[in-house]
C-alpha cells in the first residue's frame, strides 16, 4: 500500500479524539496534546513528522516499523494506524452517493452501545413458567437477537459466487496482498472468522452493499477477531463496541475508540522508545566492547595513579593519570547511553542485523512496496524464519563488533548525540580532575612523611 505523505485528519476523527483522555502513568494526558513531544523529544523528531515522512534515516517510518517488529514485537499498532489513515483518505474520495450508504457512527451511538453492553452483562432471571410461555417465540431468552439457535439469519446477505469473468478481471491491488504477493488468499477463512466475531459480539451480520465492506471484513479477521494474524490488544468492551459499529456501517468513525487507543500507545509508548533506541549508534556487541574499554581506561588510570603515587616521580608524571580517568569515564558514560564515541566521531552507526543481509539493489524509494510489514493485510509479524536471523547468529563476535557502518542522515538525531557526547566529556573532565587531585594530595602527603 502506498501511504500518503500528507494527510488531513477528518473532522469526525479529530473532534472525537480531542475529548478522549488517558490516565495511564498516573496522570491524565490528552493524546492530541499541543505538545507533540512530551518526553523531551525535539519537534523535528515528533511522531507526526516521522509518520508524514519528514525525517531522514535512521528515524524514518521504515526504521520505526522495523523497531516495532524486531525489537518491540508490536508492529500491528503502526500497521493498523497507517491503514486507517489511508482508509479515511480513500473514504473521503468516494462519491456522495456511496458515502451515504455508510452513515457516520456518532459519539452518542458509541456511548449508547457501551451502556447497552454493560447492561447485557447483568444477570437476567426469568421464571420457569414465563420461559415456558415464551419458548419458540421471538422473546425466547434462549435465542440471539430474536433468532432461534441454529436458524438461518434472515438479515445475512450471502456472498456472491464470482463468475469466470469476475475471476479473470481481478486486478492485483496492494490492499489485500499477502506477503507472498498473492491476492485475496484465504478469503473463505477470513469470512468465517469475521462472521464468528460478529456472532460472538451478538450482532447481526452486516449488509454487503456498503463501500469497502470486503476490506473491513479482512481488517476484522486480521486485527480484531480471535485468531487474527495481527491481533490488536483491545479490551472485551472495545472489541464488542467496535464490532457493533462495523455491523452497522463502514464509516471510519466506527473505529473512533479503537484508533484512539492505538494512537495513544504509538505516541506515548512506542515513539519515545523508538527515539531512545535510535540514539544507540552501535549494536550490542559494540556497546559491550565500549563498556569494557571504559572500565579498562578507569582501571588503568587507577593503577597508574597508585604506582606513581608510591614512587618518587615528580607531579607532572602523576598528573598523567587524568588522561586514563578522562578517556575511561567518557567512554563508559557514552556506552551507558548506547553510544560508541568512535562511531560518533564520524557520525556513523552500525547497520541493524536485518539491514546487513538485505538486497543492495532494492532502492529506498520502493521499500514500502516491497517490505511485507507495510502490507496492511499481510500475514503475521513473526520473523524467526527470515534468512537474516540464521546468518546473523553464525556471525562471529569480532565481526559483529566491527560490523558495517552507514552515515546518520537525520540532523536532529546527530544533535542529540552531540549533546550526549558533550555530557560525557564534561562528566569525564570533572570526575577525572577530582580523582587526580585526590591522588596528587595523597602523593604530597606521602612525600612529606617520607
């Protein structure tokens, strides 16, 4: 699916989300706060800027998706969010006659449905004599929605069997692609899963004349229904209300509550974690190696200071211990933040394991079309069977420490790393100067005693 670089948020989505607030992390915080970066992240690396394509690698939408898939194991939220943005755009472009077939699901409808679902959870007691009288009627408590158990649903529109002409005229589309490049594979399976989800929610099967009904069915089977390949983490209430709304309409406003939950998670959890992860310019073996060098520098400085203090060398030689402390503390502080000072000096970063073994002929411009994780209706996000996993495990430790490097293109990220590097230098200078002064004082005392 080709995602739009710019998108105007529909009024029926933004107006509802402005009133939705979350009490996570012990504070009430609107997901559409004026401050796009409440965690000290610069506006140049804000969530909206990344999603709109306004950032450079390694802070682009591509790396954000890779981070969620390979590090956070939570790519379905971003996949669903990108699909929803594109779906709103395509729905707004429909002719007025088609849009009228799918009425808007208002906030009042959602509130009424939530209230109804709460009432349905209350136990209902019907006397034996009353149940006997109502048995077999539309008011039988043992029926669902007035339809007897096992009876055919009179409101269900059966799917039309495609003719040979229809099958020959199918045009491949990025919407509905599976990761192996086929279209509409497993249609019967996803239809059954969608029907089961509607039945479990206690709603009638929807009409098929509404626009994008087939696509909505596939979205339900992929992200909402039990057993979906990219199941969203939704509460039972959110799921029930969503299925009720989708049984009535395919209007984007039906996703009002769910998209608010997904966007809150992306903005306030996934996005800050992603920025912290991109600050690390080296892989884990390189970070461990940098920590080792930092500790070695500090230990070397201590050993030199102790030896030179107990010797008769002059103060100039004793002050050289400062270099060991300075280099060791600066290297260790930067490694603690996930940075290698050597890589930072060149503004380089290591390639990620999944980037090392990619096809170099694949251009970045068509990455979104070739990458399976950007297919909104693809298979699961499991990657254990991808070729790079086995290849990277066979790579020896020394080669991992000195893996291939690329230049960091995003200026805002380089500025953050520069700030951390300056902090490391200041910390190293202060701690090294204090430690060296202590050893010089001890050395002077020892010389006086002798």
